[in-house]
């Protein structure tokens, strides 16, 4: 193997996802991932702390994007609409990586430990969004309710989209899911 290989991180991500889908997450080792990518274990650990991080490495970037987008929504937007706008913008980014997102979701759905990690990630997103809403002047419990409701909308929309139960793009599924939530809470 050469000392330097282009796009090592991307190759490791693809190799890991392929192996997780073929063998299962628990049955896949870092050594197997590195070998499939044509790299060393040492190179793997330069990019990821462990094999779970391959699936969750983008969490910090997603949180930063959501917070930045939420903070830039017009002040006149209702808290839930501002949260929804942030998730729709994130949905557009995820839409561009649809195949990866679907495969990642399948791996997570098949493993309880990864499901727990995904819930922790969503809780961190809700907390960050709540803080951003508070900075925008939204008081509690409205800030917490809007952020948590936004997470629920996003989670349900993502599962519908990734599960193939909707042919629409992810931002549209997010809008439809928010409309459903509004209809439910309005008593329609």
C-alpha cells in the first residue's frame, strides 16, 4: 500500500457501509473495513475514533448547519416554522446523498446500540435548537416544544423517506409531516 492514498476517508466510509450491509455491524471489524478500502487500520483511526463513528461522523456538521440555518430564519417566523425551515434545508442536503442515507438508516435500524446512538444524536440536536430558539427570544416551554416537535417531524419524515414509503423528496416529506402535526394539534 502506498503511503498516501486519495480520498481515504470516503473510501473508508464506503467500505464500512458495504460491510455493515453485507455482514452486519457487529460482525464487521475495523481491520476488515481498512482492508476493503485498501488502507491500514492506522489510517482508519486517523479518520474515525471507532467503527460507529463512520455512521455518526457528520453529526457535528449537521448540528452546526441546523443551528446556523435556524438562527438565520426571519424573526417573524413562528418557532415551529423556523425549526421546520432548518430541517427542510438539511433535508435538501441529505437528499443529495439519498443512497448513502438509506443504507446508513438500514444499518442503524438493524442494531439496537446504533439506534440508541441515533437517539442521543437527535437529543443533542433538540438541545442545540432549543438554545438557538432561546437566543432568538423564544421563551420556554415554547422553545423546547418547537425544537422537540421539529425533531419528531424530522424523524418521522426521514423514516418515511428512507423506508421508501414516500416518493417525494425529503424536504417535501418534512413539510407534509409538519402539516400532519399541525392538523393533529388543531384537532382536525
